[in-house]
C-alpha cells in the first residue's frame, strides 16, 4: 500500500464530502438515534460506495484511454443538455412541491432526494457522487486501488463520524 496515495485520496475526498447532504443526514440521524450506531451504519454504506468506485476505477483504468475520454465527454455533454432542458420547468416543479408540502406531509423517501425524473422512486440510489467519481479517477491515475480505497474510505468515515458527533452535540443547545 502506498501511504502517499492514500493520504492524497483522504485529503482530496474529505472536503468534497463535508458539505454533502450525507453529512447533514448523518447529523440529523444522530440527533434521533444513537450516534455510534448511526456512524457505523453510514460508514458501512460508505465502504460499499468506495468498493464500487474503486472497482469501476480499476475497470476504467484497463480500458483504452481515447474511448474512455470520448465517452466521458459525451456523458458530460448529455448531462449538460439534460440540466438545461430541466431548468426550464424547475419553477413549476418547485411550485408543485411547495403546494404538496402545504397540503400534507411529503413521503419520507423524498426528503433530501434529487429532483427530476430519476427521483420518482424511493429505492433508486444515487450514483455519480463527486467523491465516487474522484475515487474512481484517482484509481485510474495512480493504479493503486487499495491505497485509494483506504484513503477514500477513511475520509468518508471521518466525515460521517463528524456528522454523528455534531448531531449529538447539537442536542445540548437545540431542542428537537
């Protein structure tokens, strides 16, 4: 294992995950449930996320460079077009959501969910988090999947631990 690569992954992924909604979700869960159990559960999920990202990065690293770059460019282009197309009706979606929230509680599965066509199901996981993409990219760059995986997972576990600690600490100053 290359400690420098693991440290690089840690240092790059930690600030990417801190403002993420998973941090906020961990914080909120820790105000309602035992923080240690929340931290363990979130860390286990982050371990799975890291294994998937490292595996995909390893696969991408073995593919020819030019087709991968062309495919990545096309995916960004398609994503940009979809975002631009969806921006036109963003106001109407927001109005519909605010009307629903005034008429009754929203289903628990929509809290914090992405907006758009893919968010209609509660069971659809999010793929393509910045930390996942960064982890896969670091594996491609350094060809050190174990080192990148350890650094990435350590950063994610630290973020979830911080969220659990902050969530529990908030109870001292803020009532539920």
